[in-house]
C-alpha cells in the first residue's frame, strides 16, 4: 500500500538517491549531484519539509519545499520554493504526485506561508493554482554586438574603481557578496553563512558536468564592494546565476567580462523591475528578449499574503494620497478548496478606503477581483504582462515585484 508522510533525517539519503535517479539518470551523462547542489533543501535539517510517498517502506515519490522569506522594498513576505518533484518511473500515472502536492499546499496554508514558487509549468501545478506572473528580459551579450562608443563612455571606470575576476577563489569573497546581496531591494532573506555554501553548490546549474566552472567579476571602490556578477562558464560562454549591487556597475562588469576575460558570450536574465540595468544594457545596444520567469507561483494563504503586503501597499498608496487606507479582507481556505456560499460572503472582499484625485473624499470600494480565485489574485497583485486596468487606488500601486528565483536560492 502506498502511504505518504514527511521525511525524517534518516530518510534523506534515500530521498537524494531517488532525486538523482530521476533528475541525474546515468543516461544523461550528469553526475549524481542533487545532494551537493541543494545542500540546504535536500538536507537532514530540512527533512520535515520533504514530503514522500512510500511503498512497503521504499521511498517512491518526493515533493520538497524550502521555506524562506522574500524581502520586497524592506517588507517581508513568507515564500516557499518547491523542488525535486518526482515519482519513481514504475509508479507514475497513479496520482501520487498530485496527492503529495495537495498535502504540501495544505501544510503551507496551515503554516501561514503566503506564496509558493515552482520551477516549471506542468499541468500538475497549473491545475492546482500555479501560474506565470513575472517578466524578465534575457540579454545575450556578444563581442562586437554593441555600440562601442557608448560602452566606452559608460564603461570608463573612475580611477578609484577596480575590477577583480575570480575562479576557484570566489568563496574567499563570498561573505562580501552576501553583504551586498542583503542590500538588494527585491531579494530573498539570506543569512551570510549560507552564501559560501550556495556558491560552492551552484544550484540551478543543471546542464553542465558537476562541479561547474564558476566565475565571478566584482567591482571595488577601495575595500568596498559595489557590484558583482556570478555564474558558470562552458565553452567560453558565461551564464550569470546572480548579480547584485549598483545596476550600472553590474552592466559594466557584464561588458568587461567580454573584453577582459576571454569570454565570448554573456547571458543574463534581468527581472523587469531591474529597469536601470535593462536601460543600461539597451543603451549599450544590446537587445533584451522579454520572457516570463520560467517559474510559476501559487498563493498558498490569501489572508497572510494580504496582511504581509499591507505595509508595501500603504506606503505606495500614501505617496499618492496621504489619507489612503486599505482594509484587508480575510480568506483562509487552502488553494483549490471549495467554499460554501456563507463562507464566501463572510470572507470575500478586500475593501479599501482611498481618496480619488477628483474630490479627495474617502470612498469605500469593493475589491476588483474575486479573492477566492487564487489565479486572479496572483495576477492582480504580481502580474506585469497583460495587466488589466483596475482604476484607483490599485493601478498606481500594483503590481509588486518578486525576487528572481533563478539565483543562489534556486531549488
Ligand atoms: C511529473 C511527475 C512527478 C508526475 O508524477 P505522477 O505521480 O505520475 O503524477 P500524477 O499521477 O499525480 O499525475 C500528474 C502527471 O502525470 C501525468 N500522467 C497521467 N497518467 C500518466 C501515466 N499513465 N503515465 C505517466 N504520466 C501520467 C499527468 O498527465 C500529469 O502530468 P502533467 O503535470 O504534465 O499534466 C513524474 O512524471 C516525474 O517524476 N517526472 C520526472 C521528473 C519531473 O519532470 N518533475 C517535475 C519537475 S518540474
């Protein structure tokens, strides 16, 4: 009989073996590196958040999450990442992954986690509330494909600013990278002690032999780090895993990787909210391709999400109208769970009071979307592309940016 439960520390070795069997099969030529690449996620410490299915004591399916916090302009939102979702090939098509996903969603809801990020858009996820919501631009920088005069004008570094390149020695400056990352306006909460571990692990670098060749460039003003780019190199092509710091200096570093370090191509994904880096790269003549984040999101607890984004909304609303006050409605059913009419009536509704520009009187308005529709709510709060118009106070204050899940916090 197939049963499900949370893993225990002593199960983690077997969990990692299943993940390697599915994601690093011998036929792929990749090393069985799942445990090495995801040392925080596939760890004994995180065993409680690895949901497994067993058949007669053998682990045959996994759905793991790693809980974290997103920090958006200084405000915290509880977020979990989901990864290593797999069912042993002999057990597929029996609803096991669906069952584990439902258990994970219920547990995240009950534990008050607001949001879940998932790598990919399988039907398994989209049938259960997941959807795309954020945009990025992919830039592929090649030598000679930019306006050299402009690059020189921008890229001319003042004498006190120096650039250093790192290979294996990256870990020596990991702590400095960690400090700079903590100043990013839209990011994950990441204690400094995690940084050397995550850099060494290279999460998300899934298509090159492990360990990958890591490379970083950093710009310094004296002892002070002003920007870094960090990524992996294959065939002289550099793919950025993560960058942080002054956006124009990040752009300069990307250009200098091309001219100083034998790299022929630099590929970087820039979230749409990083408009300064985008502007710099476009001013240099590089063309970015707008694409969805290759991740989907599920709102796992509406009430928690709304209360956690309140400070951001209030701050933004007050910038438009000093008297604006948004009221939070409650909706505490797990995603996908049907709700009775009475529950709907009692709980639906985000109400807000705002002062329309016309008369500056306080006006009570109904929520412009159905709060019980998780996907509608997701798009309302976070969607950048194909955004509907909702009028005031919503249009000037939404959408909110989400941290790029493809960096060192990838699982
Ligand atoms: C994706 C995966 C976890 C689904 O596991 P599962 O236990 O078979 O899932 P369920 O039975 O609950 O059904 C969900 C999926 O299986 C598919 N399915 C249904 N019947 C099936 C069958 N007889 N054989 C195989 N797949 C079947 C469903 O179409 C659905 O796929 P979708 O998400 O593309 O719509 C499993 O196929 C797997 O391990 N794949 C390889 C790893 C992977 O790609 N993981 C996802 C990373 S994003």
